[in-house]
C-alpha cells in the first residue's frame, strides 16, 4: 500500500473507542485526519492530540463537511460510528430508524458524496466498521444484527462494483472490543463478548494489515473466520448452537432477576463459557 503521508482521512465516531484508535494510527502514519464525533469535546480532544481537525456532529451527514475541512479531498473515509441497542421486533420504529440511519445510511450518504471524486481520480478507500454481528449475529439485539448485516452488504456491493476503478473497500468485523460500547451490552455482552475482548489498538493493527494485504474482510479475532464458515457450511447446526447461547443468556438474566448468586456469570463472563459449549454456540458477536 502506498504511504499514508499527506493522505486526507475522515474517521467518524473518533472521539473514543475504535474510532479514536484509528485516528491515532492514521495520524502516526502521517495522514491528516478529520476527527468526527457527536460529542464535540471528545472530537476536539482527539483532534488536538493527533494534530487533526475536529469535525463535530452527526456521522450520518458529515461527509461533505469533513471533505471541506480537509481542503476538498478525502482519500480514506472510515464509516466507524455505530449504534447498538437491545430488543427485537418489540423495539419501537424510532429506534430501528435511528439504528438504520447511523449503521447503514451514514455509509450510503458518505459513498454518494465521495464516489464521484474517487472515480474521477481512479483512487479512493472506504472503510466500514461493521462488526462480527454483520457476519454472524448478536443475541439480544435485532436492530444491531440486521443493520450490521446491511452495512456489510453495502460494503461488499461497493467493492464488487468499483474495485476495478480504483476504489478499495474494507469491512472491519471485530467481536468484543474494550470500549464504552462494550459496557452497554448487558448479560449477552458479559457472556459472549468480554472474555475474548481486545483493545481498540488491535483493531487498528488489523486494519493496517488488511491494507497491506489488499484484504476486504478485517477480522481482528482469530475465531471469526471459522464461525462465519460454520454458519455458511451448516446453517442449522450453527443456528442451534446460537439458540443454546440465547438460552444461556436467558438463564443468566433470570438468575439476576431472581437475585440468585450469579456464579456462572461474573462481571467478566469468563466462567459462563463452558469448554463443552460447541464453537458455533459462541458465534454471535457485537
Ligand atoms: N466495542 C465493540 O465490542 C464493537 C465490536 C464490533 C463492532 N463495533 C463497532 O465499532 C464502532 C465503534 O464502536 P466503539 O466500540 O468504538 O464505540 P464507543 O461507544 O466506544 O465510541 C463510539 C464513538 O462514536 C460517537 N458517536 C455515537 N453516535 C455518533 C453519531 N451519530 N455521529 C458521530 N459520532 C457518534 C460516540 O460519541 C463515541 O465517541 C461501531 O460501529 C460499533 O458498532 C464495536
């Protein structure tokens, strides 16, 4: 991959977590970084630390403002900001709409804004922070799982359509990552995500390795690829394993509601992962 020095990079949701780690890594490589976040103070702080430019506001509509802030050109756009929420069909429409807008339409709007310039120059890079939930699923959260699948589908479509015209696309699909978001994933997160959680810097490392190797899928956890293959290869076995995981979460939640000793689900969730649990049963991810 060509040097990032002097590249103009946008990272949404970069005031903390994975986005901040990406912004730091791009800045360390010599790129100019537009640091977007809904939290203006957080965006300012990371921009100051990285020598970047803060572009506060909603990631869902930030692409043109970020391009302007960078002097008219964006080389790499990282659609990183994302939202997760618990619930199934019972979640209100407003919540489904908000999740769809940030996890999917933000990516669509950014691509709409930037593709004409990239196609004219024959060069551009779109990085989508999806999730392993986009390859597998997230127990307890239908809006998150569905919109992350859609984000992955959109990134795949971009790659299929434009790779011969100089547009590179990458989809980052981590399982648990130690960020503020991880603290909001409840019992399911405790059981499934925390035990194997990695630091946000490891996600940035995995992205840069994928840049070097020209790889679309960025899988910072070693387990994700085989779970994804298991889902495709024997979907019903995979679904049964996932359902056992769902039942385990339900039992843990019932114990908490009942005020019982939660010895199987301590804060780390470590003990809640029996060795006998089939691998596919662990195949849901944030
Ligand atoms: N943490 C995990 O375990 C995990 C795993 C897989 C994928 N992801 C994905 O990684 C991405 C980043 O998540 P994170 O864990 O770093 O979260 P985080 O909560 O630590 O940080 C997210 C940042 O995004 C900002 N933000 C939220 N909504 C925004 C909006 N509409 N516009 C601009 N900024 C906004 C927040 O203020 C915050 O600074 C998300 O897309 C998430 O779905 C996270």
